């Protein structure tokens, strides 16, 4: 594996972990030349998971697209890179488990999963993501969602 810091091809594996669904292996590595530590992922090459969009067309599942949307909703929020990576890995596992039977999953299911996970990390990010995902039309929809969060938070 090529070191992203110095380009050396000599490294050692420090730790390996398999995700819950068994579809990915995460390896922590250390470069033997410069001691830089980095992470690599191994995935089974399968039939790509298709996402069924609201209008009915299908496209390949793209975790990077979801990551970009998450970062936009969490912009200037006190959320760490590790929080987002953990959310993405949990999401990827869940999406693949749910879409396993026919290699398809509805975008609405993915959006609901993202909202569920975002809610536990950052409420402002949750509202931002929900406003785009649920296509809020006016301020009243924001207010209603914030009131729901406030009620649930007080419990």
C-alpha cells in the first residue's frame, strides 16, 4: 500500500476490523519509512447497489455524495471528522443490509437513516439536512421541526 505522506510502498498493518455486514475490512497501517499512520479499506466487489430516486429512476449508491451533503449540513458545527466517518460507516452497513435482497434501496430510506443518525450527533446539522431532504417550503416547516426536537430533547 502506497503511503499517502511519503509515497513509500513499505508498511505494516497495525489493526484490522471487519464492519458489521462483513462487506468491508478496515486496516490501520503504519509506513515503515516515515512512521505515518493511515487507514485503508477493502471491499468485496459486488453488483452495485442501486438507489431508487423519488422520480423512479435508478442510480448507483454513492457514499461520497452523501458525505458531501453531510459536510454541507454540518458546516461550522462542532462535529469531528471521526463522528462523520463513523456515521458514514454505520450508514453504509445499514444501507447494504437493507438493500441486500434485491440490490436496490429507496432514497427515502437512505434519507431517513441519515436523519436518524444525524439527530444523535448535531441538531442544527439535522435541521439543515432535513430542510433539503424534506424540501421545506417556508419558515413554518423549520419552526415545526425545531419544536419537535425541543419536545424530544426535554424528555
